[in-house]
C-alpha cells in the first residue's frame, strides 16, 4: 500500500483527514460517515475488507476495525473460538473477535495518541496494511476450521506456512 505524497501541516490535521487522503491516493472506495469516522473498502487476495477508522477525542485514540463476513455453522463455534485464541496469541498488534449477531470477523487495533500527539501518514498506512495483512494471513485458517472441518491447530499451520512462504 503506498503512502500519500500529500504534505500535511501536522499541527492542524485531523487523523481522519489523513485516512481520507490515503484512501483517495490508493483509489479505495471510502465514505466519511462522520467528522471523526471513515470507512474504506480494501481488496485483498481472498476478499475485500471493510476497514473503519474512528477518532476518539475523549481518550485520544485512533481506532481501527477491519471486518469481513463469516457465517460459521453452529456445530463449529467451539473450534472457531479455539482458533481465535491461537490466532490472537500470534498477533502482536491487534486482535480478532467474532461478532455472531452480525456474522462478522473483526480485527481491532487502537493507536493511542495521548498528550496531543499526531499520527503520521506512515503510521496510519501501517495500521491499515497490518489489519489487511492479518486478515489475509488468517482467513484460510478460519475457513479450514469452520468449513473444512480441520482442527484449529491443523488450520493454523496454513497461516504459519503462508507467512514463511512469502518471507
């Protein structure tokens, strides 16, 4: 994912303005739903991901959620939750959760910018890239566990071998 070449005066830039600039530069579809929130669609190898970033003035945090549809059968939920524990043990930044009510897999990450710090375009681009890379890395393991009837440990080998295979 390339960075925006737009020059910012960081003292006056809202973090969501930076996200909007990155999305426009990348030619991603985006919707600035509120002053403090933007949703973008990012195409991956396996599917497109909905990435939403929201700024909270209260705790000075830029929150990211990356979602994709997943409708696991009821009889595979225990295995999915076991896999989520394994996956999250391997994620150094961010974590996955399953939102059953909406049938969504969610990757979450928060960048705390306390004390008036500003996020740079590089930091925000890295946040988005890391979310999509994580979703892409673990998507096959999720699918193998819920639809391929693989054990979480066996399905996880796909995610691990993928990481080493592209290094």
